[in-house]
C-alpha cells in the first residue's frame, strides 16, 4: 500500500517531467524558429535595387501611368463638342484588348522594351488625332492612342510586383497608382483650359509632347526590372533591356566587388506576345470571380465620370472649363485613397502574419501557400466598398434635386475614395495570386474593366433620362450591394481554390515530366 510520502514523491516526479517536457517543446519551437530565420537569411533578397533606386523606378512608372487617364479624361470637358468625333465604346474595347498582347510581351521580354513600344504608339496616335479631320481616321487613331496608354498601366503594376514583396506591396502599389489617379483629378482641368483657349486639337499636341518626354526618360534612365530577364536585379541586362542607368549601376557594382563574378543571363528566344496567358487568368475560378467583381464595381465610377459633362451641363449650365474643374474632387479622393489604403493593407498583412506566427523578413518574399491572403486583403476592401456605394447614391439624388453644386462634388469625393480603395486592393490581390506574370494579371483586370465600362458608359445617359439620375445611380448601387456577397465568398473559399489550382498544376507538371522521360527512354 502506497504511503502519503510515496504519493507526494510520485506527484513531484510528474511535475518535474511536465516541466522538462514543456522545456523541450519550447527548445524545439526556438530551434524551428531559428531554422526559419537562418533559412530566410540565407535566401537572396527579393530585389537588389536600393531604396533610392526603387523610389526612382516607382516615380517613373507612376508618371508614365498618367498617359492613359490623361488620354481618357483630358477631352471629357469637351465631350459635348466631340461626341460625334470620338466614339467612346470602340476606344474602350481597344483598351481592353491591347494589354493582353503587350502585357504578356513584357512578362517574357522585359518592361523597358514594352514601355518604349507603348510610348511610340501613343505619340503616333496623338499626333494623328491633332492633324486629322476625317471621322473614320479620328476613330481609328483614338483606338491607337488607347492601345499605347492602357498597356502602360499594366506595365506599371508589373514593375511594382518585380521589386516589392507581398508584405510591402500595398504601399508601393499606392505610390505607383498615384499617377493613374492624378489623371482623373487634373486631366479634365488641363483639358478644359486647353479646349477653352486653344481648341480641342491642342489637347492631343500636349499628350504627344508628354509621351515624347517619357520616351526619352525611359530610353536612358529606366532600369530593366522584369524578373525573367534580370532576376532580382543582380543579372546584368543585355541589348534593348540595358539603359544608361543600368550601365552606371553595373560599373558601381564592379568597383565595389571587383572579384565577384556577375551572373550571366540565360539566352532566350524572342517571346512574342501571347494573349492566351491573360485569357487563362480569366478562366481561373478565383481570379475570374475577382475580375468580375472588379470590373462591375469599377464600372460604377466610370459611368459617373463619363456622365458628368451632360448631367452637369443640364443641371448647372457649365462650360468646358468649369466641367473640368468638377473632376478634381473625385481625383483628389482617389489619390488620397491610393496613398493611404496601401499602408493600411500592409499593416493588416503584418498584423495577420503575427497572429498566425509567420515571420516577415525585410526584403524577402513570404510563402503564401497556406496563408489566407484573400481574407487579409479583402478585410480592408469591405469598408471601401460600402463607402463607394453610398457615394454613388448621394451623387444621383443630389443631381435629381439639383442641389447646390457642392452636393454632387462631395458625393464624387466619397465615391472616389471608396471605389479607388476597393479597386486597388483587388488589383494587388490578383498580382499576389500571379506573381510570375503580373503584367498579364493586370491586363486581365483591364480587359474585364474596359469591356464592362464600355457597356455602362453607353447605357448611363439613357438610364438617367428614363429613370432620372437618382434612381439610375441607386440601381447601380444596388448591383454593388449584391457584389458584397462575392467578396465574402472569396474570403471564405479563396485559399482553398488557390491550393486546388496549385495541386492541379503540380500533377500536370509531373505528368509532363513522366511523358518526357518515357519518350527519352524509348528513343
């Protein structure tokens, strides 16, 4: 029979063994964490570009992204004059299709070459528009202009993916898209001034000069960033991918490390544009749902800005210059949303990573295979979605009752902030899902956005006439409310869909390898 003394002794042994076991578990966790940190420390940085160089790159692509919204918005104040000259719908179809070709070209052959091609096409289109009077020629040249301008936006987002990790991409994306969003803010004002005092042709001369300056800057001062061409920036670019600034950087690296052997790029065949890469993204379950959401939601803002000239002229009798000034509130709100919400997105990424125990090493790309990136991004999107929806309703009813012009201007600010915030977040999420082909992913965004916007802009004025502006924009807001279901659906199932697609690709790759091995054995 055990005595109380023996029982106490056994209890002490159990406590001691529990403490020892917990101590061993802690040591194992520390060893595992240390192994993770050592593994991440041994990995090369995601990008070797310095912070200053990254700032310069983002500045250049942000300015380059202005050409598309400038081209689309500068003649909006003169749209009542040009309505019989510049057909919007064919232009938007060109905007939808062009990035599918040029975006995939840049993913394979480099960003510099594709940027240069875009600026040349854009300059030719604008010079032709400034000189032509024939309707058919004007329509074709407007489509040429749209081809060069829209593809530049896809390239801008691709460059951001080249040099930034998922943990910092929100901030960089915000800075890069600042240029895209300054266009709607100030493009109509500049266009209104030019149209009022120099005539509508001066708008296209301005755009031709602007794109010519960008062409010179990118030829000499923009380094290649495409990861298939220069890796993380450590592989020296060759031929057309090499700029003056790349030569300076190579010489500087050679002086700092004269004995270090620089890696040589692999010899590759010229990769021709392949739009199928973009259309495959459209066919993927998760990406297709996100693109449908993105296109429909952004159409709400596009139909609003396209309707401003006619609605504001009918309600307030504004001329071209005053109509141009009315776009500033929407553009400024979009700019603020882009610069602020990107930081919020990165903050939420760090917060969630800490909660699940994922280590974030500065400059190193995280493994997102088992990380719910969809939930992390879309949590920030929900309030933006609701804000944009209410801004749209307020805009319609203030115009219906013809309140003071401050009413629709405040509504444009609210809508611009909400819609832009949501649009940028889904753009970033799609790039996270397709880090190996970011330009093709952004091209898919443009494809969905432009085709849906083409239908929306064609329908909004007849809707306003039939239903009045209040009910027309309320109807669009109700469609946006239904789209919230899509957001929660992706938040719940997105990671599972992504993992299923990755497994499907892995099995397909293994089957191809087996087939190749069998063919080699038979020969």
